[in-house]
C-alpha cells in the first residue's frame, strides 16, 4: 500500500499530534502512518472520510480525537465509541493511551471490515468491534468508564443509553460544535463541564458530562 500518505514523515506526524496532546507513546507516529496508508487504500472502495489531505486527516481525525486526553483521564478505562466510522475517536485514543479497553460500535459492516484490518495491522489488543447500533450492542449495564461519540447527533436515546451502561463514576465525552454544546448542557439528568475548545478549530469542542445520581 503506497500513495500520498507516504508524503508525511513520522516526524511530521508526531509534531502535529503533540500540538494536540503530549506526552505520546514512543512509536505512535509509525502506527499513524500505517493507518493513513490503509485508509487511503480502503478509501478507493468505501467512503471512510471526506477529508483528503494526509496532514488534515492527522489533524482532524487523530489530533482532535487525542485532544480529549487533556480533559479526561482515559488510562486503564473501558470505553465504547458510538458510531466510530473509520475508528475515530476510539482507535486514535487507543493509540495514545494503549491501556484503554475499547469497544467500537459501527453499524456499517464494510467499515467494520476496515476496523478489523487496521486492528490486525497495528497489532492492537483490547479492542472489540461491534457491527451494531448502540441500542442493540448488548453492552452490560454499569460496565463502561467512558462513552465517546463524535460523528452522531446527540439525542435523548444516546443520553439515556449512556446512563444505563456507564458505571457510577463514568462519563460521556462528546466532540461537538460550541452551539450544540450549549444546548446539550441544558439537558436534565446530567452534570456537564465547560466545553474545551479544540485547538485550530472554529468552534469545535470537547464536552464531558456525568450522569446525576437519582
């Protein structure tokens, strides 16, 4: 697998990622480079992202995903990523925090095939891929530390499901626009932190909330 992804050196990849979060594991840049190459190869067959330039993919998909590590302690947690698509933010977080146990929820079976391939290529342990909606995922109650969601619209269904599957100290991490974050923060049954603006974006932020105990 060769192509435009090879124009980005590992050093350039690491420099971009460290502008979103640091310190990062040794060797993460080589894994991201392989990820880019596989995305380019599979992108000829299925739609994985509308972002085309490798540098922008590193920023938008990997960097913005990893920025959440500055707001949330992901280490040694169990996370479910809802609507993960090509693996974001779930697999990007896994690369930056290898101890994280990740369940990727994606209803598109072709995208799930890509996810299986990238997990195999990178030799990642502790990753489960569910070809499902979150409602039909079968994840046990009170079993998760974190639910993450970047691609889907946030509705009462997702919020209610998250309350069910999160453990008592669990949290929901959302990648949303600032205006949407203000609407979400008015929802009942949740305690929300201040939205954290993602660097070099026009109003995209990380919003973290915890269910309010009844």
